[in-house]
C-alpha cells in the first residue's frame, strides 16, 4: 500500500531540490524520496 504525503518547502529548499533533480536527471519527486530515505537511514543508525 502506498501513502501519499504533501511537503511544503521554502523557496531555498525548493531551489535546492530543483538543482539536484536537474543535476542527476531525475524528477523532483524522486529527489524528495531519496532525501527522505537518507534521513530515515540516518535516524535509524543513531537510534541503534
């Protein structure tokens, strides 16, 4: 099952996401997914 979320970014964050998407030839949605995955991995490592 997939859950959809809405993320509100300030202008600087939105620009950074757009830059990453262009740099790596992926969508802004994919950038956000990858950033969330990395953040969750980091949190999990800190908890253990």
